[in-house]
């Protein structure tokens, strides 16, 4: 079944949304430890690059969106505006400011592990760029990516248990993004750690009940886990694992995984997460379909289409969704492309 390609018009709409908020400082929610009065500072002062988009991690993955569109739609009218924004944001001085924040003793756990993973995914995207600008951005951000790669290498050996939530703390989602960095940026030691931890945490899971969604999920714990195992296992090994993990998939069970979430109030930031769930499930189902055969493959692709249709029209319904949902729409439409 052929997949619909993302159109230039969609790309332009996504870029317009992101360009409208990556440098919008307020409203803003900070995850910031105060140790003295002097620590009470503005978002732009604390984070010279990633101060917009309502929160740090949303700003990071909105820059990923812009970098992705810049590469995938080279020559499009939108690329000039993207290049100008990334040129002013990705400077050595501003990276030094982000590094200084991370060096604070109180910031050792800052954005673990969702924000860590998105920064690495941004670096993985830039590693694929072949323009002079793209190579410059990749080189400039490399020290920041190295900090987060090193933090994963310190964290994973002592992380005895996975986090199976449907929001920021989900470890399978973080490792899937970080795996892309390890592969594209040739970090063999990180790749080895991720593969080993994935097999330890999830390798024996069977007959997933998929008790989801919860009320503010934007990730599917079941499908995130499956995506990670698809990444780290050889194809035949993954198929064997997946058959044990979702043994009734060809029957359309568990039904909840095939049913888009209802979003009752898009002005409520937590309930609006459920649009993200629909979009991230669309991405996951499209990715997983690549390893399946019919009838499971057709069911997966239909589920992807159903979830995408449920939330794609609502990216700009309210700033609570506008500041981040386009990222997940881009994953759903383009995330399985090189």
C-alpha cells in the first residue's frame, strides 16, 4: 500500500508554525532548580538557543523540525527563512551558554531523558546535511550533543528499570531517538549500551495488554517499545519478538492500539497531549508496518492513516498544541524516510 508523501504546502505550514514560536519566549514553563536569588532568570538568559516554544524540549524538537524540512525541501521558498533562523540560533557563543547551564550541579538531571534524546535526534538530523550551512550547524552543536551522549552513557548502566509512561519520561522513545544519533554519528559505545538495555528491559515482554491511553499520553508505551526493538534487533529476530509481544495483532487486538484517542478540549494542555498520541502512533504504525506481512501490515497502515486523520487538522488549534504538535505530524508523515 503506497504511503502519501508530505506535500510542499504541508512542509511550509509546519515551518511557519515552528518559526512562529522557536523565538517566542513567553508563555514559558521552566524546569529550573533555584539555589539562590541570582538563579531567578528569564528563559532567554538561561537558555540562549532553546528559550522559545513554551519549554526547552519543545524548542529543541521544533529546531529538529526546521532542520529536517530544510534538508528535505532544499530549494523551497521556506528554506531561506529556516536558514536565517538557524544561523542566528546555532552559534558557538550560544552553545557555550547552553553548556554553561548544563554544567550547573543542579542541572545534571535536566531534561532526562526526553530532552536529551531530542537534542541527539537534532544532531543526527544535522549529520545528514550536505549543504555548507548544514555542516556548519552540525559542527557548532556537536559539543552539546556530546554532553547528552555522555549523560546517557553514565545513566543507562545504572537504570535498572524502564519507564513505561505515555509521556516525557518514556525510556523506549528516548532510546529510539538516541539510537538514530548513535548510528548516524558513529557512536558505537552508545549504540551498544542502547541495544543491551533495550534487550534487558523489553526482550522478554509478551502478550502486551496495551492499557492505554492515559489521560495525558502523547506516546504509546506499547508501540514505543516495539519501535525500539525494531531498531535494535535484526529483522527476523524482531518479527519473532513482535509476534510474542502482540500475538493477536492480525485480529486487530488490542483494539485500543487501533483506535484514535478522542481529544475533548484542545485548550487544555494535558488533554491536548492526546493529539500527539494520535500522531506518534501514526508514526509508529508506519514504521512497524515495514517489518510486517499481511494482514498485519495492512492493519498497521490503516491504523496509521486513521490516527493521522484524527489529529492532523488540529495542529494550530491552540498554543498548547501549536508549540509542539507539528513535530509529531512531521514524524508521522516523513519520519520513516531517510
